[in-house]
């Protein structure tokens, strides 16, 4: 028997209890999503970030944010179904509606869109800076490090935006399982690159000063610089 409920127009057996099509994810795709969510490009600068706090503060910060990540993940898992009907909540607003209701739904929507806009702007700028850095690196290798290889980021921001617009037109983009695998491979690549650069730094005989409390105020950085670096660690290099 074919029915049409919400976004699902198929047989009854192919519709989930939230009126959407049945989930087809496996432990492989779930693992890929988890790896992609936890390990991002920020891991490339994690070594520098930890160096700002030192072995004690850096380790404590990693443990704290790991606990926060674990707690919020468990909280989401516990809230994935309506407490009364048991119906699956397919998005954040459905979860807030089922458990909190009222004006909290609007607050959730506002928070989601603000976060989406902020992340989009951040990725656009970061991607443009990265592409400009690659072009500038090529220029240095070709013309020497004394050459004035100045590259504007504006063109790369436009290029990144155009690519995103094109990709957004792909139907059912969220159902591309291979995309999650590629993202997971990239996350591992970030980790390997960061590890390789750290090993190269040590093998190269670098005599950088390290301590239990991180960078030394008055020697490596000023007091205000260390404070801002530590804030950057907490807000921009935390586990996702």
C-alpha cells in the first residue's frame, strides 16, 4: 500500500515513524560521521594551541572538552525520541518542541541560523586564506622568499562561494554516503599532517622552549597575547 505522509511517499514499510523515509545508515557511515564531527581542520594548529597552555593546562583543557563532547552526545541520544509518544525527532527543533516547547523552539531556530551564518562566514574566510597561502607558497618557490608575493583573498572568497552554490544544487546531497567516507579520510589526513609536522619539528633539531605552563610571558609572548591565545584555544580549537 502506498501512502503520502510528510516527506515520505512510498510503501508503509519504507516510512519511518517521523513520516520520513527509513534510515539506511550503517555502522560504517555512522563512524565516518563521528570521525568527521570530532576531527576537523583545527587539529592542524592543535599543537600550537596546546603549547600556549602547556602540558598541564593543555591536557586539562582537552579532557574537559572531551567530557563536554561526550555529555552533549549522550544528551542528544537521550532526546532523540518524544518522551510521550516515542516518535523519533528528526531535527533539533523537533527535539526542543517535544521536550521543552513554547518559545524555546524559536530560540533554537535562531541559534541554529546564527550558528549556520557564522560557520559559513568562517569557512569562506578560512578557505580563501588557505587557497591564497597555497598560491603565495608557489610564488615563493618560483621567485624566491625575497619576492613580494602579495595575494588578495577576495577572489578566492568569490571562487569558494560559487563552488558552494553549485554544490548546493545537487539533489539529496545529504544522502551521498561516499561523501562521509571522503570527509573521514580527510580528517585522518589532518591528523597525519599535524603529527608529521610535529615530528619534523623535533627531528629538525629545533630548540623551542617548552614548559609545564606553556609559553613564557615576557619571553615568548606578552601577558595579553597569552590570554588571547588561550581564549583562542578554548573557543576555536575545542572538539566539535
